[in-house]
C-alpha cells in the first residue's frame, strides 16, 4: 500500500499566473513544486515475527549466524526510518544471560565471547531470544516492534578429513567426487582454495570434486582448504585441510640427458678407462619400479671373438673401455638402451647416444721417406744459398701439433758448409749450401740429417730420431779460357779482297793452354779464322756488303787440353766505302816492344809511302784507333806529321803480352786498317824487354821426367830384391853344412 505522505509529496500545482483586472499577465505562468514534510507516523516491523536458526558448536564469537530484517515506511534516510536492534530477553539465561550479541545497526546476531566458551555446557533445547527494533535511531523516543528467535544448538560436524589418493590420468567422468565436508550450522556457504592451484571445486552441499585428470609429474600433491562462511563471507570457524596425493603410473619413458659434445679418449688408453656415465631420468615416482632404470648396450655390438670395445654397468650406466683397441681418429657412436621397471617386460625405454672420439697422442716418431739420397754433384763454384736437396719426412700421428718436426745435421757438417731450411708445420726440409766449396779441401761431404718431433714423445723413452744420409760430391771447376778482349771490332772497306788479315784473337795470358778457334755463325761465309793462331781473314770477296753495314760473328775459343772448356766472343765488322783507287797493299807493322809500367816510349806508325796523292800534295793521312772500346781505353795515337803517327800506352799498367792494335788510316776519302803488332813486357833498367825463358827443344817434359824417375826407382827395387834373395839362399846352404866343413875364413 502506497503511504499517504508519498501521494502528498507528489502533489503539486501545475503553474501560477499573475494578471491585472483587465486580464493583462504581469508574471507567469511558473510551475510550483510543493514538498510534503514527513512525520514519524509509521511503526517499524520485522520481516519475520518468529525465526528459527541452527547454531553449530565451535562457531567463532562475533561471527554473525543470523541477519535480522526489519523495515520502516517513513521517509528513507531520515531519523524516522533509522532503525536500531536490541536483545530484550534470553531464555534460558544459563549459563550467562548474555550468551549472544546483536549488532544494533545491522541486526547481525552472533555468539558473545562468553557464549562461545560456554556453549557446550548449555542445556539441551533452543535459546529463545526476544529482540526489538526501534526507529528514531539512538533517541529514546520512537516507534518499536518485537520478534522471537529460536536458536537451536547442534553438534559440530566440521571434522578433519583423511588424505585422498587419486591415480594420475584417471579415466572417469569429470567432475569426480572425492570428499565431503559439512557445517551443521544454518545459513552456510563453502569456499575452497588449493595450494598449489589445482582443478578442484566444492558445491553448496560441501561436496569436493576434481574437475580434470591429474598428472603426478606436474604436481604430486595438493593441499585443499575449505571454509564454512556466512552470507557476508565471514568464517564460522577454522578451515578444514584435505591432502590430495596423486598416485604414480608408469606413463613416462626414461629421458636421456642432452647429447653432449663428443667425449675424447686418448688412443692406447688401457682397458677399464672411464668413458662416461649415462644418466636417464624417469619422471615417474622416485624409488618406485616405474622409475627404476637399467641400461643395455646396443652398439657397437659386442664381438666375442675380438673382445668388447666397451663395457657397460647396467645399473649405474657407467661406460668403460674394453679390451678391443682403438686407433686415433676413430669416431664411435655409442648407443645404449635405457629401460624402466628394472628392465622387466612392459617397461618403457629410450635410446641414449654418446659420440666417442679417439684422440691422437704423440706415439709415432717422424721418419724420412728416403733414408739414402743418391750422390749429388755440385761444382765447386756453386754460389752459397743454392738448394742442394729437398728431404721429405712423414709422421703417422694425426694431431697437427704432434706432426711438427725439427731437423738438424747430425754429422758431416763440422765447418758449417751446409744448412737446413724448413717450416715447422711442413715435412719438407731444404738442404742449402752456406759456404763456398773447395775440391782440394773436401772433394765430398757425407751429411747425416736427423728429424725429431717437436712435441714430447709418448712411450718408454725418448726417440733417437730418424736419419737420412746425403752425399755431396764436389766437382773441380776449371775456369774457361780468357781472351785479351771482351769483344772485337774491325772496320774494312767493302772492296777488301779475299785473304786479307783483319785481326788476331788471342788469349789473355800467352803462357796459358793453347786454344782452338772457330766461327760459330758466319752466315755469309765472308770470314775464316785460323784454328791455332786466331787470325781472322776474309774468306771471299765481300759481295753484298754495303758501306755503313755491320756484320757480327760469334767466335768460339776452346781449350785444346780440356775441350769442355770454351768461351765465346763477338766480332763486329764495320763496312767502309770502297777505295776510289786501288788501295795499297799493307803489311803488318813489324813487332815493336813497349814497357809496362808505362815509360816515355811509343811506336811510330806510318802511312803508305807509295801513295801518289800524298806525293802530289793532295793532303795528309789521318790516323785513328779502331772502334773497339778496350783498344781506345788502353792505347793512344797522335799524328806528328802528314804521314806518321805515334802509338803509345794510354794506361799506366797494361797486362804484359802481345797485342794487335787496329789503326784506321784515312786519306782523300779512302780508308785503310793497319794492324800494329806490339809486345808489352816488363823492362830492365836499360829499357830492354825481359822475356820469359821457354822450354828448350829436346828437353823432357814434366810427364816424361816423372816416368824416367819412376822407371829408375823400379829398376833399383828389382835389383835389390835379387841381391837379398841370393844372400838368403847362400846363408841357408851354409847352415846345412857340418861344423868341421866350415871354411877357415868363415871361422875367422
């Protein structure tokens, strides 16, 4: 029913207008709102006049177990509707009259502290409480109403729970009931928490459920806590704890540890050497058969005839070396089967793999591929630094560190004539010449080269090192013949007739071994050379030669005693313009003598005396040395009149020997070449040439003298042998005769 004050509150005059008598509007229309003031004319009343509630023993004091509901129809929010609750009477009043307490504003009924401690001692039957509700707040005046509450004390059913064991991976419909809690008091709500959080729930009746399959390996145990709470979420008492244990099933295979880098085992390791220890982890319950793992070797498969490569402890998973030997560089894939249930039938398994690498040790000494090198011949003029031989050594070890080698010359190199050159990481060593060789000092060298490992060898004792023998034979080197000039040049007219002497090629030392001369590349056949004297002549007329041309010929000078020794020199012929008139026949200038060191002497060179032009006064002769640079360096010519020139030494010292000095003579566009034979020698105080004494004809040579001496000695030896043989035979004859037959002269 709608109260009257509410109708009055909503009643209002729609609008107000102020008008004059003649109907003129002065103000308005304006709406007018009329507020109706509330009066405390309504009496509060309870929603239930009689309430019945159960109170469980063990309920905490101060925790409401009933919330009273009352209403007042006066204006809300005013003192007229501000309600207060009070307990007027408790029956029975034992053991205390204030067993309960009522919160005045909220109407929350709870045990008092006294009531909580003495509730168990109360008599059977309900407590009847007379409660009052009054408006006007805490003022003494106001309307009021009463109600009756019957509180029944019931036995505490909030009892501890036994642990629950649930099998993992349980195949049942979910949610699956696992336990039950019950709070005997009224107006209860249940709240559940799991540590750690898990798939559990509780319904309004206190039934506990698991909502999905559990996995023991994820979580083996859960601790559930269940609270009994009032409608405001306040706990009636301490929570109950339920331990949920997840039972193990063999649902996990053994898991091998992650594959580690290869395990290195040195070669020649003795049997029993520990290789590794396998560890397969089974996530099933520790200590149970489900997690009891044993091991079986899969590969390499054991071969009974050759022995086992590895030994495996099936319980611990320890792997050791067997009796079968390994070699450096081997990579073995070790496969081991890990089985749970102790290897029984039905057990789960997985394969563990371990790579074992057999590492190298320095147990092989380096060795030369060839221990004896064939004799090597070296000329004694071989330059230091020349490569003599290359030796190669190998090492059977695999590790590059163990293949580093050191080389040394162990014998045959006392004076350090030879040396070695190598790279430590190379098996090649170069034997090089460090000093000059001498056939007279050492005609041969026998070198012993030793190779050893840089790293320390592994074995019973140090290795002496492998050796290689190199024999070097020194070859005697005879110098090639030396000529008096490095090159030769001659200038001749193109009209030079056949048989003309151009120049003479001769040895630097006139006392050296005789030479044999020949032309190598006289392609035109214009020249010829005398084999013994070295004189170069024109072999035929110079047909085809043009003035200004040059013609180069290679001359070979060969030692007559040692044909293998030879030297080559170039001969350059310069062709001049032909004579306009017949050229006079020029003979060699007679041999002249000059002293060295140089003295103030020279050789007079004259032009052709029968030249008609000169006699007619058509001009003088001009003199010049040949184009050979050596001639121009060693000699000097100077004209002192129109028909003669003076040839002298240009150097202070010239090697004493015979020289052919080419002199070019020009006259009236004609040219001649004159060969001036000059002997340079050492001179005495009178300026006369001192000559070497040659061997007299008919005198024996050295070889014949040695032969005569040896023959004489041999004849003397034979003669002495005959004498001593005769004396020995005579003495033996005398000893065989009787004593009385000895001649008197012998006795004397």
